């Protein structure tokens, strides 16, 4: 969701390279003329050459969809990507993580650990932190719609208390 919109926003400013696991699922960036490179951040060998000639790399990887063990997959992915960025001379990595400090949420702790690894192992890091990103077609939107459709009322655990801000962006906004 975020990657497709980012690729569209960047398309007019010069060449865009997208690292994807499945090129068939990257129709939007491909339509915009982005160069697609197939690879998997959990497989360091598949990343060879991806960062060459890149000034800014946007790290929008999230491993929760893979189920149990996502924290380890995210550590491996962040380490592989950070080392690639440093080795291949990427000028800066921009990472989109989550809000909250010292959270009881495994998900948010993993997001912060990813930022720590990217900063320690790789190129200079810009770390943006966002709450749930909800927009038609986003994974958060689908999840929220699923939960609301099945649980019209839900008692939430106290660790879900995370400050949020609202920002509305439309296509074409930079």
C-alpha cells in the first residue's frame, strides 16, 4: 500500500528501483516504469547488486504476515538489508516503523528493533514512525474491516493504548 504510492510519487523525479519478492504483485510500480528487482530480504544472496547506484532506499518491509517467528524474520531481514546498503554505498535508508515506547506489543518492539538494526549496521537512517496506516487497499484497512465485521464490540488490552495522529494524504501529494 505505502510502497505503491511512494513509487508513484517518486516516478516523476527520476529512476525508481523496487525490490519485490513477486513481480506479478508489483503491477503499479511496473506500470509507472520502475525497475523491478526480484529478491527476498531474508536471503542475503538474493540482494546482490540491488543497492548499487541508489541514493535513498525506503525500507517498507514487514514480516508479520508470515505468522509465528516474525521477530526473527524481521531481524534477519533488517540485518541483510542494512549490510547491503552499507556495502553497496546506499546514501541513506528511510524506514517506516511504528509508534510507542517500550511497548508490551511484540509487533511494536519488533518495529523498533528493526530501526535499531538498520541504524547500527547500515547507511545513515531516517526513521519515520506511524500509527496504523488505513486506506482502501491497505493491510490495516482489511484487518480493521475484518475485526469490525466480526466483533462489533471488543474489550482491548491496556497495551493497545498508543498515541495516534491523523494525517490525510491524497494521490499526488508530496
